[in-house]
């Protein structure tokens, strides 16, 4: 969608900016307009023209009028305004008092002030049909040729004489300290001071509801910043959040791609991120509750929606780009469900009005806010006599120039316009009172598939998470509501925050992804640095069966650690369990294993120190066991072999003796027979 531009120029050295205007006028009231002109033309020669156009009939005609209004009704012609600018220098302010003329409209009784230029302009309507939106173009003309060199278009809201049955609700959603899509960016003084200015404007008009979003990881960074401006902003956030008209939305701890995680083995992390984010927002800002809503500008898959609904996110604010175009001729102003969601508990969906958001991106912040008011009022006139509750949900763009000025004029315009009223997000999400121009359901159609998580990124992330969990179990902490509780919780949750930040980058891994993973494993690395085995790598057995001491040494400042000690060897027979739960509560922690050497000589012994559940190895080493004793088995085998040899020798010798004796007897018999 191209950027709306309410001005056109044929000269680069002239411009018009809006200072202020009446947010609306009733029949018989003066329309006040103040502009700022910056030009190289001498002010004494300045020529300005005001032109009104036909009442707009639809929102599409409103959009067209911003850049190319049509149907001229009335014009002042070129007015020499130099006499009103005596003593001023460029840029100069010019004030107009506009009397709107139409058959049947009462004549204004208010007179123009001396500093105001009185103007009469027709609006081309009959009294009963006058209420509506009228484009007003302000043109700067060449003083000689009277050719337009710059122009600006704003809008006059002519309200009906009587109050309407219902006003059009405007539910504003305002991101705070938005760091964009990259969690690697950090806060700076300009960000903080800008946010302070924005909240000052909110506090100045405290009765107009605004729903806030803030990234919990950014809030953690702010709370750790001890500068004066950071402390001021944090106090402002707490003050704003104490007002029920200014609730905060539930947010994941980091800016994750919900659909990518929901479509992967990391699906459960979506809920964990939200749980952690909720705990963070409530604890830092002192909030009792949060709005269970998703405010999205990116595509959200059906699986992502189902995952959000599964843990209580009941309202979705969706951009029109995520929905199949409807055949509505007017703007949708009521909640709807999702027709293609298999889950029967479909969330309440609200369309994010991207057109109104775009109005606020105007380079002239006051004009942007007034264009917003005019366009929202045009939506009101789609059904001005409706008694049904209607509302528009609008995301204030996070990166707009002069944001505090935009907010000031926007809140003032909503509060002072009889056709509009500020409403909370919760009230916008209530069930509609009848169906007015709205289908009851719409189809979610993401414009693209969510980014995939590569196997390498998943493996690296899963390894870091396993190591962090190993460290937490070693410390004796537990994981609950997306955070660690118990011993060393501060250190563990800081590392968990880094892990969550890495998860936001998992679909596009880079140096920041690797750095966050490295920081997330710092507790694991710390434990590794705090434990070691006894420095003597050799163990000697002087008898066939004996006890082998294995000593795990903890550093002096190490906290109490719960670990698992595992030993193994092919040359030894173990008579005690080879896996032992070990609590390191002193400097040297020794465990004895009863073994029998299967032979004399040296055999390797592998010693592993693992996490309490045995899933992650913190340390592994190999010792050597020397056996100098002859085992009973060896003695028995040797005796058996000796007896076997003696038996074989005796049998062989006896056989030879018998054989020799038999030959001698036969020979003697033969001699005697001769």
C-alpha cells in the first residue's frame, strides 16, 4: 500500500504544514484553520487559496480526496495575505476563520479575531443533507502567475445538529519502545526520551482509552538501566498502567515468529514465552492483569492461532492482508470468527484498520492526526443512524515522526469529535449487537508460509536449552510459568531471557543468534568451571577386591550443587551401584566404589559427572586403576593348571611303564618256549 500524501509541490523551497484545525463543526459554527507557511517568497507578496469540494460519499472517495480531490464547490481565489503577516518571518503562521455556506445553514454568530483571515466557502448541500466530510485544499500560489506551487488537503467534519444514537468506537493500540524485528537492538537515550514525551501526552488526556504493547525483554533492559531518564520512564509506565483505561496486552518475552514455532518441535515454547512475558510485565510494572490478545502485523497461520487459543489468548487483532477479501462495500466495524479454524472455541477477531494507521505516518504529524479523524468520521457516516455498537481497532505505527505530536492531536481529536469515542480493546471485542454490514466469520488466509527452522539452528538451540536446564536442576531450581524459581533464579532467568531472545532469531540465525545462545549457557559453563576431579589420575588396588575413592572437588565459592556421578570400566567388576546421586556441599566430596580387578595390571576407569537426571554431561575424565594383587580366581586357575599337568604327566608315565612291562613279558615267554 502506497503512502498517503496530503500535499503536492512544484517547488522545493515552499511548504505548508497544519498547525491546528477544528476537529468538527456543527451547522452555524466557524471552522478554524491555522497553517504554517515556509517559503522563499516575500511574505508581503504571499498568495493563498482555499477550495472546498463535494461531500464525500464513501471511504474510497476519502482516500482519493487525499491526493486528488474532485468536484470543486467553492474557492476563495488567490488571496493576498501579506497584511496579516506584518512583523513575521518565514516560516509564518496564518489563521483562517471559515464560514461555511449552504442553503438552510444558520449564519455563524462568532466573529473572526483580528489575527484571523475571514473566509466564506460554500459546501454545496441542503441543510438536511449537509452533515458529512468535505475536502479542503489550501494552496500556495505564485504571486505573479497565480500558478499553484504547493498545496495541502485536509478535511472538514460537519457533524449533524443532534447527537447520533451511538458513536463510532476507536480502539487505539500503541506500541512502546518498539525495537523492531531484531531483538539484538538495544535502547538508547533518544528512545527513552521519546517514550517519555509520548506518555506525557497520554497523561494529559487521561480519559481517552489506549491499549499498550511493550516487549517484555525491552522492559527488562529498561529496568536494568539506572539512568535518570530510564527511571523516569519506568515510573511513567507504572503510572499509566494503574489506569484501567490504559491496559497492557499479553506479550511473548521476545519477538518470536509464533507460526514458525507452532509448526515445529518448539511448539510448547510459544506458551512458555507468553508465560514468561506475562510474569515480567506484571512484576516490573505492578500490573494485576493483562489483556489476553494478539496484536499482529505479520501473517499468523491456523496452527499459530490454535496454539494461542489453547492457552487463553481470546482476542486476535488481524491485518486485512491475513484475511480473504470480503465483498463488503463498507468498512468492517464488528468482531468476527474464523471460518476455517477447526477448533470450536474460535477466538474473537478484530480487523486492524491499516488505512487509519497509514494516515498517522504523514510527514506532517498534525495533518496526519486530522486526516485520521476525518477518515474515521467518514466510516461513521457509513451508518450514521445505526444503534449497533461499532468500533475500529487501530495500531499506532511504532516508527512515525513526531510521535508525541501525533498522539496529542489524535487524542484531542477523538475526545472532541461528537461522532467518535475512544474505547478499550476489551469493549471492542465484545459480541456484536446484531450483524451490521459484517459477516459473522471470515477466512484466515496467510499471504505466505512461516519461515522454516533449519535442523542446525534447532540442534544448536536445543543443546543450549538442555545445558541451561541441566544447570537449573544442578542448582535445585524449578521451571514454572515460563521462568525459573528457587536457588540462583536471577542468574538462571537472565540466561533464559537470552535463550528466548535467541529463539526470536532462530529462523534467521546469525552472529546475534550465536551470541545469545552462548550467553544462555553461561550458568552451565559456570558449573563446569567450579567442579573438578581429584588431581591424582592413578589408583592402585593391592588386594583383589577393594574400594576405589572418586573425589569431586568444588570451588570455594560454588553454591550447593546436585549432580550425578557415573563410573564404568570393562576391567573391573562393580559390587556397588555405578551411578550415585551426589550433593556437592563441601570442598571435597568423595564416593567409594567397591570393585574386583579381573586381572593384574592396569585398566581404564571412566568417570562422568552429569546433571541430576543424567541427560547432560558436565564433565568426563578417565583414570587408571593398577591391580598388583593376584586374585583368588587366578590362584585357582593356576593350581588347576598345575594339577592338570601333573595328572597328565602321571598318566603318560604310567602308560609308558605298562607298555614297557608288557613287551618284556612277551619276550620272556618266547625264550622259555624254545
